[in-house]
């Protein structure tokens, strides 16, 4: 397989429009957030997706809404939406919603960047918190703008294991001690917070773009 082909995926269960869902949200919004994680993982690998697959376990009526949610994400990011295809489970009717979004992308040629400092952008949120505190979610459009204008070197999404886990992964140090004003062990749900690496000379530009959701990370 071509080493420059990148496959990323995210899934969501018990979130949607069904009566027995744990978190009540529109199917469109649920797909948006699943696709958001998947796209951020593409960008973390310095790739751009050319195909999106939706795995729909919520029934035929949810398909169009899921597609709209994925399209919403790319529209917000300000980049073309890749071809969308996938499959819907219609033989069995589940009592809770479930979706997975997979993207296949191509890694771009690596450009040499100066060493930078890592920050967090956004706030770790999960479940109902995501809906109630939408203004604290890292903006996909601003992340894209930062990448396009080389305000940041890299972006790294934070998932269910929290900031500490992801910082240790990106720094390749399982014993690294990390301090932040945020809860570094809390799940970030659909990557409501991300790690961003920026050259020190870009800090002012990053603060202007990201505002008070940009926070320092201290290492020990």
C-alpha cells in the first residue's frame, strides 16, 4: 500500500434522534462531530481526504441527515467536500443511533518547519457539554486558517483519553509530566480541544486567531 494513503475513522453510538439514545442531538449534528474527528486526524497526518465513507446503523431515514452533517463540516472548514458514499443497515432496526465516518486521504509532501511550542486550543467537553458549551469547541475553520497561513506547524486532536495521553503520544514520552489549567485527564469527546504546535514568532498571530481558548502547556 502507498505509505502516503491515510485512513482515519471515528464512530458515535447512543447519540442521535432515537428515543433510547443517551444524548439527544440531531443526526445532522451527530455526523458533523464524527466527521470532525476524522478530518482532524487526517490533518494531523498532514493529509487531505478524497473520499468519505458513512457507516449508518440508524436506519434509512438518517442517511440524508448524516450526509448533510459531513457536508456542513467541510463547508465550515472552507475546503471542498470529497465524494461521500457508504452503507446503511436496513435489515435490523436498532433502538439507539450509531454511525461511523471513515476518510481516505493523501499525505501532502512534508515541508520543513521550525521547532515550535505546544498549546491547547479549545476545552475538553463530552456529551451534553458539547451542545451546551459550543463556544468553547475548537473551531475547525480557524484551525484550517492557521494551517493554511502557517501560523501552526501541526494539529493533533484530543480524544477520549484526554490531553495528557495525547501529549505523551505526540512527544513520544510515556512518563512526561504535563501541567495545564485544563483537566488533562478528561475526555475531549469529539475532539473539542486539540493540540497545536506553533513557532514562537507566530504566538501573537495565534492568540489573535484563537483567542482565549489558546492555552499554554507546561512540561516537567
